[in-house]
């Protein structure tokens, strides 16, 4: 499955309710999922790894990111390609 296919699947299933909720409310859902991912990573660091939960939270974060992109009319695959692939991507890295 490509990123574009995933974003389209999310749009097909959820766009009606997501667009009615709007970007601000949806952003809160997204951040809540980022918090759940942080908790799963923290548990991993504490030696209490739940790999299935960790994977679920990664999936939730990308699903809500796709939802936000749909509401904001952003083509995620194009945005990623433009920033990270085109012309070799950004120079440097965060240490
Ligand atoms: Mg979650």
C-alpha cells in the first residue's frame, strides 16, 4: 500500500465526519494519539515493552495525520516527496 492509497482509504472511510469536526478538533485527536505513542515509547524505555500496543499507536498517529491532511487538502505523498526526496531532500540532520 502506498502513502497515497492509505490517505485515500482514510478519506473514503472517515472524511464526512472528519471534515464536519474540522481541523482544530481533529488536531486534538491527533495530539492525543501522539501522547499515546509517547506513552508506549516510554513503557519501552522502562523495560515494559508492549510491541503490539507500540505498533498500534504508530498506526493511530499516521491515520490521524492522514485525516488532518485530508481536511487541509494536503497530498501527503506529494508533500513527503517534495521535502524528502526531490533534489536529495534536506541537507543536514538534527543531532
Ligand atoms: Mg491510540
